[in-house]
C-alpha cells in the first residue's frame, strides 16, 4: 500500500498527484484514521507492558483485568488497521515530476519518431481485409463460436506469431532477461496488490467467481508478484524477466470502439518485460526498457512514434509511462502497440517485495513493458508490408524463421 508516513509528511503532494490523475482521495480521512490507529497502537503497547508486569508480580486480578482490556483494544486496533489499509488502497502512485499535467490522452506528448511512413501507389487495405484474403485471419467464425472481439489466427498467421515470439525472446535473453511462461490465473489479493483493481479497473477484468481467480490482462500481472513477501539480493539486481502468455480484457467502456478486426479483442497474446531494480534506479531502467521496445520495432522496420503520457492518462499505479504507436496505413494513423511504465515502489509496498542493502531492507522499484503485443504487431506488419496484389512481404528479420519472404494472397 502507499507509504502512510510519506502521506503524513507530504499530504498536499499526494493530494495534488491524485488530482492530476483525475482521482479524488480523502486525505483528511486518511490522516485521521492513521492518527486513530497510532493512538490505539500506543494503548496496546502500554497494556501489553502492564500485562507482563502484573504477570511478573503474580497479580492475578490486575492481570485478568488488563488482559480483558487488551483483547478489546486489540480488536479495535485490528479493525482500524483494516480501515486504514482500505483507505491507503485508494491512493494512486503520484506522477513523476517530469510528467506533463494533462486531463486525458489528447494532451500526451510525441517525443520521437522513427522512419517515415511508406507512400503507397495504391489505396492500402486494413488488416482485416488483408488477413481474410491471405486466409490467416477469421473473425466471422470466431464471432460465431465466442462472440464479438475474438479471432482465429490461421496458417501463415500462426507462423508469424511464433516468429515474433521467437524474435522477442531470443533478443531479450541476449540482453540478460530470464524467460518465463507464467500462470494466467491469479488470486484476488495478488491482483489487488498490483493496484489495477482500483478506480474502476476491476470492471475490465475477467473474474472466475467460483474459484475467486482473475485472468491476467498481461503477463506482468503474474510476473510482478513472483517475489511477493521476499527479500532480494541487491547483487542480483536488476532482476529482469521476459514472459509470454495470453492476456484477457473485458474492454469495458469501449463499446463501439475499434470493433473491426483484432485491434481491440478480449483475448490476445503478449511478450512482456518486468524489471526489479534498487530504489532510485527506475529512471535509468525505464529508458532502457523503452530502448528495447524501440529496438524490436526497428528490427521489423515499422514506422512508429514514442508518446509520453500526461498525468490524466497514466493509470493508477504508473508514475511515468511511454507508449510506442506504430503507423497503421489501413487506418491512416498511429496506434498504440506497446507501453512501458515505472511504478516506482508502489507495487512493491503492496506486495511486500524488498531487497537487502547493507544492513537495511528497502522496497524494490518495479517496471513493466511490452516487447510485442502480438495481435497489434501483426496488424502493423500486414498493413505496412502489403503489396498491391494482396500479398504481404515478411519483414527480413522474420523471413529465415518463417521460411519464406512473402505470404501470398489466395484471392
């Protein structure tokens, strides 16, 4: 949870940080509840001292009275602690000082561009039309079987996905990342620890009520908590993981938005990066993970822009976030394909992940970033590498893996 000591000492900073994210919090109630909790804790400590004293003196009557008082106050303390914990869970991670204050995505900043979009001598098609012509994508039958926002990936589409996974995993292993295939179902308390359930976030999650388990929305959801309750060795840090998994999102609130094709679906595959670094080293790691994301899209030679999120588009746990938006010729616009965030020590406090620094134990800083969101990367490839006859060139970096240079149109 959020550091209550920091709130005590910096109430206006915390309040302003939440406001800049568009989130209202009751600082006064938090501080009052914290004070009540601390006063009760002092009473409990004094009563325990008295109980021990009366036990030594063998004063049975006084010992009994003190024990009864102690049980009452301990229950009050436990109740107040739970109340304070719930209030602290409502406090978002404040944005970093370099993050622009803005109300929503319309105020995000484009900070870099790579490669000019290709000029087509024909009218470019969108990924759905291309995918159907190549017989690699079928959303019509998926809709029949599963409903809206699902798709079948077929034939060379499958090879394309597997090649992207292989490219990302091999690239990141060379960078020192540990590869993992994680669980896609996690416990409620684990998801709460990540900080994505607050501020309406739970509405976007798939919940299996019978088992009280949640489907992950990204591999980060099961990788970041891997070390919860542990104390890491500083010498082993940064500790970096690259994980492949399916991801599941209800896409609550996106009714009527991006309904065509596989841009916004309920189930998709991702290769995700998660880093654990010592306190204060997250800024450097954030730039490094962004560099990795850019490197992967440069290997694919796909035009993109890097966007820095303003405060209103950061989300609950993130302190700073960058998106890579790839050029989509079929839509004639840039669309998000990756994101990379630092959550500082926000998740580490909620999940109790520390590292040993000399004689002191400190909370780690955690970062997460997308290597490839497979579906969206395939969209970018199909639309940027399309040919006039409906065929699609395969990016050079993937040709050897797939075993061909072109996916030929069947129509």
